[in-house]
């Protein structure tokens, strides 16, 4: 029998765990409800051939302070690891025949130096010279989509050859559908201020070299962050209910009622830290809010991990991995990570000639949950072979694992900024309600943590406890 609490947090991914931590730290009694039997959401560990790896999120950006701060607060600083600096590659060409390193100083494929040798190798000197000339033109009103911004400042050829494959790999949609402000909030402002897109990229990325230089991970995997957060919540007195799905959240005269199949829980504050699609259904009693939430899109992702024995991978031919251009036919994966080439702590756990790869799927929402497991593994093996130009039958599989996340990647589509503003307006009159999760908080752990803290702070400051 559950009794009244000051706040209910729905969803035990990072958003929900951070919101619960902040609310409990402010002195509220908190109940966290998670549908599955594990907290972590998109951060999940998986044991492959006896080794625990991250099958979901595996790293965090250090261009923002949020995750590093959390890691320190939770006493995990000693476990911080930096990826080995071999950069990742881009697979291009109709059949994936071209494999080139991703330019070192770039953000979402947009280079800060158009004449850098690694940029010239992909786009050629003619396209680079044209792009440089365009980027020197006076800056007018800048377009809202990333694709149009790149087209206007650097031209279509650069967009197609360099930016689109990387954006599609990271955000699972084409750059022409991505809203700039949703994925790089200061980019338009800095481009206008500095008079150049490449200069703006240099300022944001800090010209840190390979993208891997701006990320870190944790020895033992990002799952250790979730374990530490859950222990911290328990120490702060947060009650955690697992394997229980919240079906409905209804406003009442004194606050909210959160309903599951097993119980109803009255509270003054609710944070929904679940995909917008699920929040929309839970809030059907509030049609305006439910409708606005249903318009914020998120899509599914699948990661398949393969452990193989093969000395041909010992030299890490593609460094830490590769992003596959959507124009390549015959490869379904959008990205591949050579896990032990990227993370030394994993390579130290493996016997000689053993390798781990992660292949991610889910370009443009083309995924279904019910695919047959054998087909999924066969597809991944086929893609691994195609990416490294090896005969598939020659690869010796030791172990495999696969994980599917429904509605877990925010689609930063054009108009999403306006929709989020509309949602904020609606929330002004829904006292005690906070909204987080995929579809709202973006696709990076730093932004997700930032939003969860802001959400909890605003509930505490509204005095609704
Ligand atoms: C495969 C993958 C790899 C990624 N890699 C990286 C990376 O390397 N670096 C990075 O910065 N970001 C990465 N991201 C993004 C990042 O992991 C996510 O943005 C972040 O973890 C989202 O956290 P969240 O809590 O908002 O949502 P989620 O992690 O999706 O958590 C939502 C939780 O709510 C629960 N839930 C859903 N419905 C209900 C319900 N009705 N009742 C109760 N509980 C419910 C779910 O079970 C889940 O636990 C990755 C994402 C994915 C999917």
C-alpha cells in the first residue's frame, strides 16, 4: 500500500534518477517508478563473452560540465577513461568502397578549417575553395535547419559528402530535417557574430582534434554511473518501485494521482521522465498537453554487439569505428564502434585476437521491435564484413547480444523548438508537473542532466511541497 509522497518521478533513466536526486536533496519525499526491471534506460550494461560492456550510451561529452560534475559527486572520478585517440571513419560511395577519416576539427561534420588535409581528402580542393568563398560572404538571416545552414554557408557538395552522413549517423535523420537550435544551440548566434560558420565551429568545438578528444567514459562502463546514482537515491531515502509501468497521470484538486495496474499514488508533484509518446498517453485526461507531447518525435534504436576472434582487426583498420553514409547501399547499420580499439580498459580484458564491435541501427525510424534475433545477428555480421571488406564466412563469432530501445532518440525535427516553447507555456498552468525524457531533452547525457536539474529546481521553487 503506497501512501502520499511529495513527488513521484516516473522513469528510471538518467533524467528520472537526476530529477529524483535533486528533489530528495531539497527535502521532498520521493517515489521513483520504473517500468522495467533495471534502471538506466538508454544506459545499459551487457555481458558479452564474460565481459561487461555498455550496449547503450558509452561516453559523455566534456564540452559541457554536467556529467563530469556528477561523476565527481558520486566518487567515480578515479574510473574516468579517455578513448584511444585513433579517430573514427566515414564510409562513403554507393557500395561503401570509400573509407576516410572523419576530419579532426569538426562538429557534426562541419569543419572549422576547410583547407585541412583531412577535409580536402573527402570534399576535394575545388569544393573546399567554393565553400571558403561562400563562408566569407556577409551573414544575413540564417536558416533554421542544419542542412540549409550548411548549404548556404558552405554549399551543397560539402553538405552531401561530409555533414549529412555524420548527422544521419548521430541523429538518425538527414541534416535537412534537423533544427540547428535543437542540436547546436549557439551555432547560429556565433555564425552571425563571427561572420563565418567555420569560425563558429572552431569556437564551439575548441579545435580539440579528433571528436574522441572531447568525450570520456568510465572504466567498468557507464552502467556504473547508474548503479552509483541508484545507491545515492536509496541513501537519500527515495523509494524505488521497479517493474511497474505508469499508465495514467491525472490532475486532482490537491495535486496529481499517478496510476499503475497495481496502485494509485496521490502526490503534489510529478515528473514524467519517459518518452514523449508514453507521456502523451498517460496525460490523455489533459488533451491540450497530451496533443502537444504527441507532436514531439522520438525514434527507436537497436544496438547489436558482436565478439569475434580475428587477428585481422588487431591493427584497428578503422580506428575507433565508422559512420555509414545513408547513400551506401548494402549496409543497414548507421554506425559501428570497434569497442576495444576505442577503450583500452576493455582491450586489457580480452585475450589476443579477440575483438568487440557495436553496430547501431535505426536510420529514419525504419526499425521494428519484433525482428527475429538470428536475422539481427546475421545482419550485423554481414555489415561488419562489408564495412571491413572481408568475406562474411571468414569471421569467427564468439558471442553476440542485441538491445532495442523504443522511442529513445529525440528527433530534432524542424519546429521542435517551437513545440518545446508551447509545452513550457502549457506547463505554466499545470502546477507541480515536470516533463523530461526522450523527445524533450535531446540526445546527449550532459543536456539530459542539465534539463533534469532545471526541472526539479523549478518544482522546488514553485513551493509545491
Ligand atoms: C543506443 C544509445 C546510445 C547512446 N549513446 C550515447 C552516448 O554515448 N553519449 C551520450 O551522451 N548519449 C548517448 N545516448 C543518449 C542518452 O543515452 C539519452 O539521451 C539518455 O540516456 C536518455 O535518458 P532519459 O532518462 O531521458 O530516457 P531513457 O533512458 O529512455 O529512460 C526512460 C526510462 O523510463 C522508463 N519508462 C518508460 N515508460 C514508462 C512508464 N510508463 N512507467 C515507468 N517507467 C517508464 C523506461 O523503462 C526507461 O528506463 C544514447 C542513446 C541510445 C539509445
